[in-house]
C-alpha cells in the first residue's frame, strides 16, 4: 500500500521542533511548493539540514520564493509565524520585498551570492502589523539541484539588531562623554609611552598649558618649563608601580601665554595608569583641576580671619594696659609676632626739652635696634628726615618693599637702615581724634610686598595703638596728678613740723629724695647780707660729696646761683646739657652722679604767708597775696636724678609748687624763730620786773614796819602828855595833843595798810580757809560801818536770800580776810555815795560760771569812769585824786582786797556807770558738805 502525500509529509517532517510540528499538519498542497514528496532531492536534503540547524536559516524555493524556515528563523518572523510557512517571499516580507526581490533574482539567475552586514530593514512583524527597525547580517546563495537548476535561495540570516542598537548607543554615549571631557572644567590628558606622548587633551588642559599644540609630542618637550618640578618622578612612579597618585593644591609653574612670564598655578591632580589587557601599562591619564583661585581666596579668607584675630587679641592685650610704656610694649610685640618684623619702634610726640615749642619724638618701645641706634633714637626731633618722624609730622603711611625704595624716598636718610640690615619697611602714624600723636615703624630684613590687607593691618594697628595710648596718657596724667597731690600734702605735713630753718632744709631735702623720687636734693638759703647761699640741708649724696657746697658765693656763676639771681627755674634733661651751658665747669658737672637736674629758686613768700605763719595754728580763709613781689629768690633747691629727665609742664608745675611749700615753710620758720627770740626777751624783762616789784614790796614792808615803832612811840608820849604826867596841859595844848594823836592814828592806819599790802604782795599772808556763813560775816561788819553810814544819812540794805539749792550758804574763806574785804567795799561805797543814797549788800541767787557764790556791794554813788575800772585795783590808785585835795585813804584797799579774794580762790571785779553807781562783785568758793 502506498502512502499518501500527507503521510509522506508527516514522515518527512518527523522530529523535534515547533516548525516541524507545524509542517507535519500543513496542507502543503495549497502552497506553491506542493507536498514534500514532490520536492527535488536537493531541496529535501537542504530542508532537513536547515531544520536541524540552531542558526536562523530559511529556503526560498521556486520562482515565488516559497518559504521554509527553521525554529531559529521563526524568532525573526515574530508575528508572521506561523502564517509565513510555505508562503511566497512577496507575501511574507511584503513591506521590504521591493528592495529584496532584485537580490533574490540575482542569486536565482546564477549570479554571485549576496552578503550584507548589519543591513537595516523596517519590518512589520510586530503583533498588529506594527513596524520596527531591524538589522541583519545576511547572505543569499543558490541551492542547486542535480540538473544544475536553482532549487531555492538559501538564506542565512542572523539578526544583529541588538548589537547594532548597542553599538549605536555606545557610540552616542562615547561622543557625549568625549564632549563632556572636552568641555569639562577639569583638565585631562592621556599620554602614552615612556616619554609621555600626548594622545589626547581637553580644552581645560590646553588652557592650563597655554593652548600649545601638544598632541603627539612628548610631555616635557611640549611643556619644557614643567621639568624639574617633581612631575617627571610622579609620572614615572605611577607607570612603574601602577599605583594611582592624587595630590591637592600642588604648585606648578607654567608659561600660560606664549612669551609671558612664568606663573604659578595650584592644581588638584590625579595620575591614573592605563593598563592594557595583558597587564602592561602603556600610558597615563592625567586628570585635575586648577584650584589656584579657590586656594588663593581660601588663603585670603584665612589671612583675613587671622588678621581679625590678631587685631582682636591686640585689642584684648591693650585693654589690660595702663601706662603708655605698656601700650607701646604690647603694640610692638603684637606687630612683630603678627607680621614677622625684625625691627620695631613706637615713638610719641612730646614737647622738647628746650621748651621752645618744638617737638621731639620719644621712643617708648623698640626691638631689634642696636644699642647705638637705640640710644641715638631714644629721642629725636619730629622735624627729622626719617620715615617715623615724617609720618608723625604729616600723618602719611610708608610701605617700602625694598632697600632701594627706602633710599629713593629718603635720600638723606642716615645709613641706619643699612646698618640694621633692613630691606623693607612699614611706617604708620598714630592718629587719634584727628591728631597725630606719634608713629610706629616696622622693619624687615628681607624685601617683601605689603599687600592691601597688610597695609590695612598696620594702619588699623596704628589707629588702635593711638587710641589706647591716649587713654593711657590721660590715665597716667590723672594718676600722676593724684600721686603728686598726695606727695605735696605729705611734704606740706612734714614741713609743718619743721620749726627752724635748718629743720626746713633737712626735712625738705629728705622728702624730695624719699617721697618725690629724686636721687639727690640740696636746699640752701641766701644769707642776710646777700653774699652767700648757705646750705640748709641735703639728701642722697655720697659721704662728703656735698661738703664743698656748704657756702656758695652768690656770684659763683653756677646754675644754682643763676637760678637764684634771676629767680627763674632751670630744667636740665642731661648733664651734657648743663655742661654745655656752663663750659667752665663742664669737667666737674660731668663727674657728678646726677644726669637730669631741676634747679629751683625759692621765691620770697608773699605777705599773707608771713602773716599766716605768725598766727601759728590758726587756719584762716585764703587771704589774697597783697604786697611783696615774688620775683626775689631767698634761696635755691637743686633736685638731681641719675637718669636723663623729661620735665614736662605738669612736672615743672609740681616742682614749683614744692619750692613754694619750701618757701612758706621757711617763712614760718623765720617767724617762729623771731617769735622765740621775742618771747625770751619778754621773759627776761618780766623776771627783771618781778625782781624789782619784789624789792619794792620788801622795801614797803621794812619801811612801814620801821615807821610803826616811832609812830607808836609818838602816840604813847602824846597820851602821857595829855593825861598830865608831865604837868598840867592847857586847853590849847590839849587840842594840839589831840591833833597830834589823830594824825598819829591816821598815819599808823596808812602804815598798817601799806604793811598789809606789802605782806600780801610778798605772799607772806597765810589763809585759814574754812566753811563760813556769809550772813555771819555781813552781820559782824554792819556795826563797824554804822557811824559812817549814819553820818551820811544813807540807806544800807542787806539781802541774803537762801540761795537756790543751797540754803544757809557757806563759803570756803578765811573769815578775817573776808571781813576785811567786805569792810573795805562797804566803806568805799559809803565814802563815794552822796548823802541820801543807798548801799546794798546782797547775795546772788545763782552761782557764777565757775560755781562760785556771788556777793555784791552796790551803791548809787559817783561811779567810776570806764577807763579807770582796771586801774582802781592797782596799788595807790585813787580816781580823781588831786594833790591839793587828798581823798581819805591810800589807794591800797581794792588792791589788797582783790589779792585776798584771789588768795582764797575767788575774785573781785567791778562794773560802774559814772553818776549812777558802782557794783563790786566778790566771788568765793562754796564750801562743799564734806
Ligand atoms: P581808798 O579807798 O583808800 O582810796 P581803794 O583802793 O579802796 O583806796 O579805792 C581806790 C579808789 O577807787 C578810790 O580812791 C576811788 O577813787 C575808787 N573807788 C573805790 N570804791 C568806789 C565806789 N564805791 N564808788 C566810786 N569810786 C570808788
């Protein structure tokens, strides 16, 4: 039994694969190919081989090119499978057939095979007939039958779409990358071989290296100036070891424009080896960034911060300073540390020593100067032609970056800067409140540039220093004036204790050295004859050193005598200055230990000072000086210092005030000495007078005693005659005898009184003091004056009230003496009160201010003129006594009475109005109860 074509087809397509499975069921009779049993043997063999191949292969048979394909080709057909099997080429690939038909025809006609690589087709093989690009490397070759006819076109057709697409993407990627690299801000170069021949470089690299034509050239031939900067070694190292290198901020010096000066750039750099597949290192990629501007601006920021910090720490350090010297020290130290200066000086303007209104610059602080230069420039005129002085004068700043520019600007500059080895210099003025108070200079031993910020730093430094200096100056001035005020007070206090001129000289010279800080002080005074200045005291000299200046003739022609003669002070900064002014004595002056000297005249104190001096201890208001011009010197003071001195206005004022204190102390001492002399004189006179008075009292006592004996005898004999012992006496004789006796009694009374007075005066009276009732004494006295009172028809009133708080008052008295006083006061009152008047004895109802009892005897009598009130207590004084009208009495009563009252611890005083009356007041100690 013969098999049908279908069965034979199934047999033919027996085997694995999807296409075979499809082919087994396909109705081949309906295709241009017909059933496989009808195919030529070549076609059948080729079809079998094709179906077994994993490579995409198909056969296009017959004039219609009917398609038979394998499983691998099925993926190329995509949506055209399974419909494509057995179909003509014009149907299967209708969309691209137009281009293909010619190629198929050429092969079928026996032409050469066709081969294309990566040919592009736009195929509608997607689901729904959508098109897509696809690439194929395909061949078309003829499959011959035995008879030499072409049975089919063999089409081997691997699809390369994925590779083509990938290659295209890669290409785009690479082009993009190259563009990025070319335009990158980072520079890049690829070099090859041991001499580093440039293979490619980007724009940034060209820019860095000055747009040179480097590609194809060895690196260090193309960029010769890069040799010797360490880069050859770096590249070689990377090639040798294969270790990439990275570095930051590396300096490289390049010619960035043809013919221009070399320029330093800073780069961040990576050097990476190019390693081949076989591990050899064929080249290097150089990759980097020019970071010059970043680094510089970063450094700039750092520097700015650094400067700000320095200025801040300067401010902090300055805040702790109090004296100008401290300020100068801090400023100099900071600037030297901050800027690395080798020399620095800070000088301030000061009125010069000569006092002619010109100014000096006084160096407050320096460093890095030689001893010689430092001494030359410790003080120099502000008019000097050096940068510091010019800056302090004009307010200009100077920044000299090398020695030549210093000399160009200051041609007549002394060679100090050369001697100090200074190559560059910065000088800024010290300016505060618009005033230039000095300048500061910093020197450097190498040339250097002063960038804008450096200059600003120095100028800011000058400004800060000036402010703080000014503050310190004010502070110092305030402190000095306080210290000086206190010193002046101390000196004044010390001088107040000086009584003699010698004391003044001694105390003053000692205080000058002890308190004022002078090293030596000498004080002298012009002798009364005006010929010599005599030393009053000195202090601080070596033993014997000042001996030769005990007496200095006023015409000696030395600074002291000149100052005294002209009454003008002299201020000498140094001994050289004095020596120059007194050349004749230069050798001596130079031999002295002192350097700076103030010579002060002691001016005559104005009149009020002498008055004040006379009233020692009184402290009156400030009288105004009236007479006596102060331009005459009474002495001189020499104040010496072992170091040079600058006597500024305040210091001068202070020293002149000290000299004035000395002058006043001298005036007081002179007045005191004069007063002492006067007192001694007065004491001598008084003791002489006392001796005379003693002699007088003695005489009175002796004489009255001697007179009493014959007077008593006269009285006695007169009585004997009167009573007729010597015979009868006539009435006439009797009257005479009575007169004799009356005269004898009167004379005796006088004599007794004189004797009494003399005794009291001689202190020969003794007091028997005991408590005594005043009322008793008054009661006893009354009868004794009764006859006199009655004769003058006077009222005599006694008022003895109980004294407040002391009823029945007792006084401490000698009752006989008290009686004597009371009788004397009563008889005077009666005697000097006209007829009809009144006399009152009364006890005061209060004690006086000494606590004494007060007994008053007052009358309405003639009174006593005010100018006689003191006199009546003197012995032998009787008011209104005329020679032709002798009043009764001796003028001794009140003198004796007051002596007695005082002898008992009391007193006797009087008040009186002429024509109205008198009041005598007797005070007596009260007897205390115990
Ligand atoms: P005598 O009374 O002995 O003269 P006194 O020493 O007692 O001496 O008095 C001195 C003088 O004081 C008197 O001469 C008289 O001028 C004046 N005198 C004293 N007491 C009174 C008085 N009560 N009124 C006026 N004058 C008086």
